[in-house]
């Protein structure tokens, strides 16, 4: 079905736990839940799995990280879906194994490499600011 | 009180419906076929069944992932069970089996029928986007729960998620497409010997290398195939299992694991799954060892999962599975560890884990026809890429 318009992304439903992560981009901030003990928690939880604390605060991070794992998707799952695109897990610089799933944008998919430094770039859709990542 | 409930339970029957893309039968009709085949293979009648368990329970969005409930199956079979259950959370496919085992071992039930039905081929024939995550009759407007972290990024198939595993595994261990492709080639070879497999025409490694890329490094032939079909497995209290029509299959051990991409979280470097927790639990509950196995039915929703499951079950060392399967000789019917002898999900069709347990039963009963493993006495089954379950089955 060539010529189909690009399908809308299936955006996240917003709730108390995830709203800050998905909307922080309105102010250009990547907000990751962080416990008083210093531990970042993503996806966010109301209790810290490390210390048991319950004072969890959405906290701005640098928005910088490295590509920890990726795949170049070639299959147009829906008519009009632009391929290839890169789906990835980015490890945020602030904490080991603090992974955010994302798309790598702003470069040729074939240029994406393991441990490539990236930085956040928000993409606004309705009330959601999707954190995308591009080469830093 | 036993700490090994599985040793109080046996498999006494197993049945499967036809497999088709799509079937002319409804999901419920396929379910009834599978259930009656399982009950008949035990020489029992529906009146004997006092428990019913399924995974994951009804999903009513029209995606064919799980169109049939335990309740309507109960009604259609005329059962009056003490207990029925469905499990969407936890150890994925095999959770319904673990629930059945514990229901019997705790004294609640005598004979529990476990079924898994899919009509994903029908669903896709009706609505082209039914096969995507978030699909069904209409595409979801918003995503919730674990999927909401990946769907917005167009990870519309598990192939995209598992591409991360594939890419990471290849990078860390130097695995190659030629090695991974051996699983798909082997599956077709086995499916050719299975009359109830969906894809029975052999392929070569060159066919594999020429197949289109889905999500690197996973190609078309690395992905299982949507079907319509149902499988039912009958579990019975061990002391009732000896006098039935099929020899009892003993559950030597079971193993369960949780976490990973399916839990929305991930630890580690994406080269293994928490399936290792299930594998280690399984071997901790028996004196038998991987070297005692006569065959292995390893989950292959995507071929990369098979490699990671082989390592999780200690069938080989970490990072060694790709070399193990290369060329297909060691996993062949006459190899050192015959694997996925039905053709697995890649070629027999996506019975979603239950095809693997069903095939293990046929092998242990000596009813696998042309693909029979000679003198098969012990086999391992593993299920899942989001939650993890394994069974060690013994004749």
C-alpha cells in the first residue's frame, strides 16, 4: 500500500507513575524517577527496589547515554510505516543499567553502533513528548 | 508437605487440533477437538475432568492471541470442574501448567486439562493489522503497562524487541547468521516429518540467508508463524495415572523464572534472559543431568530465544549455543541432542509453547512416527520469551 500516510505512533497512556517521564520534554527535561537513596528507577515504581524507600521524585538527568542494544527494523508492520528505523535500549549516563527504550534518530540506521554516545531529542505527539535519542 | 509438587503429578493425555492458516473452525471448536483428543488418549471421559486451566485466558480484542476462555470450554465439554483458572501474569505459557500441577498436588483436583488456543491466522485474514502488538480489530489508541515503554517506538512486533537480544548476542559472542539460520533449516527438516506441521517444505541455509530482514539480525525464517490451532495436555494425580490408556509421563522437575523485557525492566547486557533462573531451578530438583537427555523441545517463537534457552538450561555453556546448532548435525534426529522434533513454532506453527510439550509427550509415548527419537526416555521442554517455564519429562 504505497502512498499510505504514516501511521500514528501508539502513544503511552499517561498515569500517575509515568506522566513526568512522558511529559518532561515539554520543558526540555528528561525526568527519571529517583529515590532519596540516590537510585534511579525506570520504568518508575512507587517503591525503591534497592532500599525500600517510598520518597521517589522525578529528577532531571543529563539526557546523555550510550546505545546498549539495538535492532534495525526493516519490516513495515503497518502500511506507511517508514523503514528502516532503529529501536534501541539506551543506557543513561547517570547509572549503570539504567535503560530507556527508544528510537535512534538523526543518523543513518546503519551508523548506529554499540556504545555509541547519544543525547535525548524530544518529539512531541499530542500530550506526550517522546524521548528520542540522536548521536551526541 | 512436599516441596516438589510436580513429582505427585503425571501427564496422562495430550491432544492437538488441526493446524491451519486459517482454519474453517472457530477457536472454541478447535479447543474442543484438542481437549477431546487429550481426554481420549488417556482413556478417560469428560466426566473425569475436575480441573481446567489455560493461558492466558480470553483476550476479546479480536487479535486471535487467546480467543477462548476456560469457562466456555467447560460449558462446551459439559464439565463440572472443582476448579478452573487462567493465568495472564507470571511465567507466561507454562504458568497454566504450573497452576494445574499445584492444583492436583494440593488435593484440589484429580485430572486437570490444560489448553492453549490461538486463531491468529484467522484474525490476520480478517483484519490485516491484527498481528501487531496493540492490534486486534482496531489499533489501540494508547498503550498501557509493560508494552507502553516500547510500543510508542514502533516495536510493533516481538521481533523488534528480540532483535535487541539477537544483535547483542551476535556482538558479544561473535555468532553469525549462518549459525542462527541452522535452527530454521533444522525446523523445516523436522516439520517435513510431522503431518500436523504448517510449513513442511525444506529450506536450505541459502534460502535462509536470502530471506528478508525483519529486524536485525532476525530474518523472516527466524520468526514463528501465526496459525489457528489448539493443544491440550491432561495432568493427573500420580496415583491415578498408572491404569490409564497411555503410560504416565512423570514430571521429573519444573523450573520458573521471571523478569527481563517482559517485565518492562531489564538488567544485564541483553545477551541472556532470566530463563536461567528457570533452568537452574529445574536441575536443582532432580539428580538427572543435561547429559541424560534424549531430546529437547526448546522454545522458538524466535530463533534467538532458542539459543538463549539452550544456555539457560545448561545444554551448553554461555555463548556456545550458536556453535552447537551450526550445520544442524548435533540437534538432528540422530544427533547428540535431537531438538524441536515437531518442527517447533518456526515450522510446525505457533501453538505458543504447548506444541513443544505435546511433542515431548508423543516422543515419550513412542508415537512420533517418522520423527521418533529412538528409545526416548527423558526430554526437556522450555517455554517463553517474556516469562519463563521449563519441564523435565520422563517416561
